[in-house]
């Protein structure tokens, strides 16, 4: 006959067991199990800690970032790049895999709250060629056994429940991690696209300047033949042309690097991109609507990185609660139901059913030092999570404030550069008129052209920086990630803000 009992323990163990040879189990034993289960269900998890960072709400604004603010560029190519990056970007898909891993951990920890049931069975057959008289003392035997085993750790003091809550918070943090990665990728795609456009506009200005300088060179060569220009004038014009040509390779490199970066962001091979970029003049660049300061509490609700840090703090608090619960006894229930059939020398004996119910507990006595050390470690982890949460909040506010200041100051710089360009263009017209009339040499014209080139390039740089600053402001305020298409590797088509922090556009 099979003699089974539950064995659990740390340093002290106790158990009660009931063994019967009938299929009926005393119902009074189950009241103890139900009572323990009820106590387990009543366990409460302490509320997680919150940040003590004071928030400023005096500059409240109801203006929120546009849901799809990048569509202000009215550029189909840019829209296509963003959709491809949202679906195929490897960083986003890595974040999705991290979420799937965390969700599997949730299932594993939650399973500890429920009983486990296993089936077992065995067949044994022992025969010999001994005489029948001998087999009376050493018979041939054939046994068949089948059993069901139920094991359950009764979470009376909430250790397993707290661990499950910690795993759920980790999964929620991973889901916000997807949204945070989407926001970073969105901003990077738009930044790289505008960087490519800025390099293309600089190249256009330099090509235009080279054409003007070539005309100046031809006029200077003609004047030199007539004795109205010197070799110095000619060499100066040629030197200016060479200096302008030297500015072209770095800009072409910047264009290539930006396009390669866009390929990587969209999950493509940089050596064989599937998209073609077309240069757009500065006049075709849209001006993003500047956003005023908003309530910081509303800002922090939209920032995925802040929400992820908040969930990490929740997970650390739950893990600490689980560690503290290890100071108390653990209770276990075990039940076995089975049936055994036995044949001796070919004679079928009666079927022998059996069952066993056992309750056990284990209480720590000599290992409290280890438990207390684990509690201290979890307390330190919770403190780290709280500090990281505070740091993330401050960093988010800092990024918004920096973006607002940068946008305001760059707009003032743009206005000054516009005035400088107009004044230099007026000066160039006077210098060219005097040069054609022979009242001045070529050097003043070259000096004015060089100044215009510097002003034009600075103006393009300022206009590009205006766009980049506003892109940074929109991303710093957490706008746009919830309007992106779903990643290709996301298993569930019902992906939403409640599960992964993103919604279907």
C-alpha cells in the first residue's frame, strides 16, 4: 500500500494527517482549508509610496499636444516613415518582448495562489519460474496504481499575493516602457528627417552661391584681359569658390548619416533603403504650434517614463510586503486520492482505494537573520525606486522647461537673422552695381557675398533649430505615442492604453 504524507518546513514543522481506506472524506477537514483560504483572500497590500516632489500648477493651460502633431508637416514620406518605425523598429519590438516576459512572470506568480493538481500512476509486474509451492511465499505480483495529488500553499499572511502584485506592477511598467520607446522613436524619426531637410537646404544655398561665384569668376577673367582686374583679384575669387566647395562634403555626409539612421529606425538595412527623400525648401517647412506651460500633474500623467517609474515603485513596495510576510508561518494543504489493484499468482485481489488529507505549517525560527536581511535589501530597493521616480519626475519637468526656453529664444534669434539677411542683401545690390560700373573692385563684392552666405546658413540653421526645439517640446510633453500603429510583434490586437500604454489610431 502507498503511504504518502505532505512534507514542508524550514526550521520547525508540524502537520496533521488523515488516512482512510474509503472514498469518503470527512467534511470537517475541509472547513479548516476554507477558513485558511478566506484568511488568505482578506490580506491587504499596503499602499505604495508616492513622490514628495512639489508640483507647480500656477501656469496651468488647457492646451494639450496635438494627437498626431507630426502631420502638421503635411509630408506623406514622413508619415510613412513614422508608421514603418512604429511597426518595425527593433527597440520597440524588444520592449514588446520584455512585456511578454513580464506577463509570463505574472502568470507564474499568480499560479502560486491556486492549488496545483497532478495525476500519477504506475504499473509493476513481477514474475518468476519458481515452483508453485515456492510461489506461496514469493508470489508473482502485478500492481496497478492511479492517484490524484492536490497541493496548496495557503497564503494566510499575503506573501504570495504581494509577490503577484509586484509581478503585475512590473508588467505594467514594461507596458509603459513600450509607450516610452515609441515616444523616443517618434521624436527621433522626425528629428532625423528634419536634419536631412536642413542639410539639403544648406546644399541648395551653397549651389546657388557657387553659381554666383562662377559668374563673378567669369567677369573677373574678362576684366583681367582688359587690364581692369589683377591676378590677386582672380586668385581671390578662385579661393572663395574652393572654400565654398569645401562646405559641400560635410553636408552630404550629414544627409547620408541621417538617411541611414532613418533606415535603422524603420527596421531596414541602411545599405538598401526602400524610401526616397525629397528636399523641401524652408518656405515649405510648417511652423509647429508652440505649446505653453501646463499643469505639471497633467504632464506627468502623459509621460510614459514617469508612469513606468511609478509602477516600478509599486512593484518594489509589493516585493517588500512579500518579504515582510516571510516572518510569519506558512500553511500548506495536501490531499491525495488514489486506487490500487493487486494480483498475486494470477489471483485478482480486491481494489484498494485510498485517500489522504494533510495540513502542515512551517515557521521560521533559526533563519530570521536571513529573512531580516532580505527585508533590509527590499527596503533599500524600494528607496532606490522612490529616488528614481523622483529623478524621472524632475527630469521630465526639466526637459519641458528647457524646451520652452529654447523655443522662445531661438525664435528671437530667427527674427534677428532675418533682419541681418535683408540688410546684407541690400548691401550686395549696391556692391554689385558699383562693381558693374567699375567704381569698386571685386573684393567688396566677395566680402558681401560671404556675409550673405553666412547669414543664409545661420538662418537655415535657426529655422531648423526652431523645428527641432518644438519637436523636443512635443515629445517632452508626452504627445503622440498613443496615436502610433501597433508594433508587428505585439501578440494581442486589442492593445490599449490600459494594457500597454498605447491605443490603436
